[in-house]
C-alpha cells in the first residue's frame, strides 16, 4: 500500500520563505544554483513518497514575479551526445525540453549558457540552432584543471571569469538550472558574481540541493539512497566539518562541496570583501528535511538503493560505468544489510525464469498482487507480463485473447522481413499499438487499455536486460523496472 511520506504544502511554504530571506541578504540579486532536476525528479518521488516531481516548478511559480531561469549545459556533454539518465535523451535535447516545460508554467527563461567551452563544433552548432529559435546564448570558457578551482587569482581576473560573457538578467532571483549533473552551474553563478561586482552590484549566491538532506544523519537511508544514485560520480556524504566547527552542530553535505568550500570562501571574500558563509551547509537553502516522515521515507529509500544496485549493474554490463560504481553499490548494500531479494518482484521473476528456462518479468501491482509473464514465440517477457497485468486489473481471465496470432504475425513479418529486425517478438510499445487498433472490434481490448493508469507505482523486475524501448514505456506508465545484469543472448552488440 502506498503511503505518503512528504508534506508538499509545508515544503512550498518553508522553501519560498527561505529563498526570499536569502535574496534580502544581498543587494536584491541572488544567483540560486538549482541542483537536481526542475522536472521529473523521480529519484525524489521514489525516496520521498508523495513528493511531487514538479514541486520545484510549483515553488518557482510562487516566486514567478521575481524569478528568471537560466539553463546551463556543458559543451563536452553536447560534444559526446551524453544522455540524461531518467529521460534517456541527450543533454542538448533535454535543454529544449526543459525550456518548453518551463514556459508551460508561464515562467521566464532568460537564456542558455554553454559552459567549459573550447570551441567544440557540436557546441557551436547547438548555439547557432538555439539562436535561430530566438534564444539568447552565452559562453563560459574552459579553465584548465591545473588552475580550476584552486588558482583564485587567475580565476578572478580578466583571463579567468573576466573572459566569460556577462549573462544579462533582469530579475532579482536568477535560478541557474541544468539537465543533469556536471553542467557547470556553479561556475556560471560565480562568473556572474565577478561580473556583477565589477559593475558595482553585490549579487549573492546560494545553493538549492534536495540531497543529501543536511538535517538527517549521515547514514539515514534517504542520504544513503543519494549516494547510491550518484555512485558513478564518486559523491560521498560527509559531516560538514566547517559547520560543526562554526556552530557545534552536525550537518550532512557531500564531499565535492566540502572539498571546494575553502576556495569558494576565498572567492567570496575576494569578490564581496567578506564572506557571509561559514560552511558549505550555510550556502544551502533546502528545507526538505523539515517535511518528511522518517519511517516511510526510510523504507522507500531502502527500495531505491536496491533499484540503483540493479541499474548500476546493468549500466556496467552495457559498458556505461566503471566497475568502481558497481563496487560502491555492493559495499553500500552490505554495510546497510540490504539484500537484492528485498525488492518484492525480484524473487518471482527469478523463480519463473528458472522454472521455464526463458526470460521472465514479474510485476508487483500497487495492491501487492504479483503478475508474471514469460517470453513466447509471439511476445517478449515484458509484453506478456504487461498484458497479464492489464487483464488482471480488468477482471479478465488470463486466457482471454486480446491480440490473435493472425494479427501478430503480419507485424512480425514487417519487423523481420522488411525492417531487418532479428527479434520478431512484439515489444511493449508494439503490443499497446496493436491493442489500440483492436479497440474498434474488441471490447476486451478497450477495457484493458482503460487499466493503464492503474499501473502507476507498480514495481517490476526482469530476469534479463530489457531494451531501452521497453524500459521507456514502463517509465511512461509509472512502473519502476529493474533488470538482472545479463543479456538474453551472448552477442557483443545488442540493439536498443
């Protein structure tokens, strides 16, 4: 049964008040670095049940008259065509998606900033494309790792931040957001502080990170789930030593902010004359820790750690992460005494696969019912499990025929004979399309399709790695899917 573990209304109230107070600390100009995602923050919704994935946008709506949004993207992510984990689309495409979504809420997007720029051809092409769409684009130049961030004298000079474009902004709150981590949000903010100071304005900086939750313990499951989610980034939760020394209070932050704080503080002091912050925790404005139910969120975070354990193993099997990320998840699981089998659909999927000798998928519906499906000559395991789950929700017997062999075989002929696909079995999206076509002639198909919304918050597990198409459809349906880190066959190349 789904339990609410997060108070959205209280969060909106406390968070907006905190940000407004931080704006007042400076000369009515605050650059607020937004960590995490503006939209679709599925990690937060999974670890904090009840947390609305668009709550940050709702927050900005309460501040809409004061706020404008700057979207930041790292030039190297454009050049490498890197994908955003939860959405599966490239960083540059996600910038466009973010802008579209933000505008739906009548919020103002001031510009796009390309960071770590080295003249990459792909970054130049993207810049030209954005400008053709009427979007203003600014450039933050790359500073060599040998100088950044330690060489404060160079950074705060005309050869450092002075070489960057000044981002024209018009409102007191400038929210600096990005499609994913490592985009260069902080560099964009600090560059602006430098330029604003040259113009005689003492603009401020603050950081808005949902995780780790600073006023929970270091080993709280919510914070461990954040470590699991960032295993490939080598983020580690730590007690903020500067906060402990300054106030005698333990606060949780993460290693990168703690490591860089002395340098940031030196920058703040050089720009402002003195620093208003005594610790990296001081820089934050996050109030999420005041709005969570510990018991509910602890169990939800435990489940998220197991999901991340499987997803990281799959990423390693696909060659997308280093072995160190897998090792970190294994160590975290062992230290927390968490077993993969504590994820409910894992055992049924493994058991059915062992019994049948073919790939299987198990789905745990929101009410707790377990539905399984196996690979057949006509359907993949994910498709079979989905159809069985929909039949159950519709109150239909499992042997009710929704799509006949005579309807499936022409689709298979198209896939194999004309499109060159070596897998003839219908994937999840193809099954849903076939069902939709059948609605006109099959009442059961219509009844089954009406059950799709009831799959939301289901948990599922596959005995083999599923295609990206199948994973994407389950994600759209609100089903959290994990997979065993093995492919159905031993080939080197696996189609998505």
